[in-house]
């Protein structure tokens, strides 16, 4: 896939995923706003219920303090009660027919008259009726409304006067109650003490009814909301004055200065998020899946691009590596088959040696590719035997004698390990040493100076191959052990290989239960350190 296509596809996929993320965030925002509105509505309802309860309790408390119920009861029942108590006066109407009276008090004027009737048994019954009048106006027709109806069976001693006295005492009590109610509001202290414990209890109960069980703070504010009149300890005045949850504490009291009940919730945000936890967790999961899917898609595309590049590089390298021995074999064969060229026995052997050497090289290249395939599938089998690491190193160095000689290179051996024999696959250990030493020869611009050293511990042996080559930058050190990876050298193919050597070293070392690492400085050289344990090697 071309780079331009990858960029376009990545942009398109990213745009789609951003749209999905935007929809999720919009959904979450709507859910949070809806939860906030429901919470605010429930809190307002709870505050109104608390205010109603506070008004009832406050009124009852003040009535209880002012009323002397025993005295009122005596006044209610006493037959000797004066008819002119608290300004109530009863006069008999002499202008009309029958029993009629006018009742005047501080708050109303009322006309009262009596209707007499006789039932089938000859029993006389009386019915008291009344209607209100304004000032001294009389003669109005009876009106509907509150009526004091007293039906009694009369005997010889019953009279209308006694009934009127009873009405008078009842109206007198009503006058006193009305006066007490008004005096509570008018004559009482304009800034009464507000019981914050009582308000707290009412608020807690009202909020619990709305299933709101979180800490809250409240306070009483003045009308302008610029000062706190009363508040329990721990309340923040600034938050109280800026709270959105504020109601009139005594909305039905027109005689008293307005006092505002303000409430705020320190953990409101956490409470709302907890209520939305399932929605939020679901949205978070979906967002995570979306982001992970986007990352996976882009990573897969880039990985495929990388594999495609690696494949092309491998094909190019393999073609170049196979081309040289094939061309050499082809040329040697043509020389041997050309009858026009005189050939001696020595010349024939020389060309046959070239053919055998290049053929062996081809076999080695093919074997390397096959081993890489086995490593990739995890099917590499080890044939373990007691192996002398020092002897393996010596044999490898001797096999590279001609290459060292051609490049005027030198190998120094510092075999300091006290224990150097372990259970391992000799062939693969030999290939490890060969690949590392061969790389040291390949990537060296000056005369190669290679040092191979060993150190042993109680657990295993360490083999270090150090060179004075071109070195490896930190950027590439993490990738040199990847299959087919080669440190870039531009368009110049002056180093042979498929990029399989170091990945093979890493796989074999790990198969033996060990590991390999690199230490390198560009322009100075590299050190490859292989660790192999004496025991617990993988089978």
C-alpha cells in the first residue's frame, strides 16, 4: 500500500472515530444535565416541604407559649362569664317580632334570631340563626356562610338569653385566638430566634424522602442575600450566598422580614456521577473500545506497511545474495565447458573448488532462510549435549581465518570463564558465535579488531563479542534483533545478509534459557553480550 493511501485511510478512519467519540460525549453531557435537573427539582421539593413543616412547628410553638389552655377552658365552661368580655356586646332588638339580638365585637357585627317549632309530639324546638351586618346597618337578609346553629329541646326553663350567652362565650374565645395569632406576628420580635437544629432535622427528613442521602450545609440569609443570619458550624458563607437552592423560610408570614433558607451540597458532583455510574461506565467502555479499535486499525495498517517494506527488502537482499554465487558458478561452468580454452588439471581443480565453495554458500543461505522460518513458527528443535564453549569459540575463529586475513583483521580471545561447559545444542551455539563475529567483520570500515571474552558465574556463562565497527545508534538498537531488520545504509548494498543473523542469535539464546543484549556507540563500535545458563535451559 502506498504511503498516500495509508495517510488518506488513516485520516478517514480517524474522522469516523472522532465522530463516534463526539456522539458519546454528547450523550454523556445530556445524561449529566438531565440528572442535574432532576436533582435540582427534588431538592426544591424537599426545601418546600421543610419550609411547610417549619411554619407549622413555629406557629404551634408560639401558640403553645401564649395560650393558657386551662384559663381558656374555664372561660369556655363558666356560666357566670360576663357577656361584655373583650369588647363583645349583646343587645336585644325591640323593633322586630320574636327573639332577635345584635352581637357586636371587635371584629364583626352579627344579627341573631330564634325560630321556634313544635314537632308531632308537642315538643318545642328552637333554632338559632344569624347573619353578619356592617356597622349599624340592620334589616339585611340572612346570608350563607359560617353559621352557629344550636338545636335544643326546650323545657320550661330554657330561654333564648341563655343560648345567646353561650354564643357570646364562643365568639369571645374566637376573638382571643384571633388576637393571639395577630399578636404573634405583629407584636413579637421581628427577628425571632431560628432553631437551626430543627431546620436541620426537617431538611434531612425531606431530603431522605427524595432519596437524597448526602451531606449538606445550610444557612439563613437576609433578603438581599449578602449576609448570613444564622448557620450551623462548618457552613461556608460564600457558598451559601451563591447557592442555587434558596427558598423563603416563612413565605406565608406577611408581618415578618423575609428570611431565606439556603442549602448547598459539598459532594453534589460525586453524588450525580455515582447515580450515573452505569451510564458513565458504559460510555467509558465504548470510548475505550473505539479508541482501541482506532489504534488497532492504524497499527495494523502500519504493521502491514512495515511487513511489506521488510518483504521487499528481504527479496532484494536475497536476490543479491543468491545472484553472486549463481553468477560465479555459472561463469566457472562456462569456463570448464568451453573447449576453446586450454585447461590444465590445476585449472580444472581451481574452478571446481570455486563451484563447490559457491554451492556451499548457496546451501548456507538456503539453510539460513529455512532456520528463520522454523524460528518464526516456534518449531526450532535443540539437540542438547555437553558443549565446551571455549572450544566452540576457537573453532569458529579458525574457520574465519581467511576472511580475517583478507581484511587484515585480528581476533583477541579472553576466555576467562572458570566453568565453560554446559548442556546445549553445539551447532546452534556455533552459529551464534559465527554470526556475531561475521557481523563484526562486515560492519567495520577500518582494519577489524575483534575481542571475544567469557565470564562465568554460579548461574551461567557470559560471552561478549566486541568490535571497532561503525556502531549502532540508540534508535536502531531496539530493533536489530527483529527478523529481517537491517540497520539502514542508504541505497548502497555493500554489506551481505538477509537481516536474519541477530534475530537467529536472540531466538537460540532464549531457547537455551538465556538472553542477548547490545551496547553500542556510533563510530566507536558494538558489544554483543550473550548469557547462557548452566541449568534450566529450555527443552
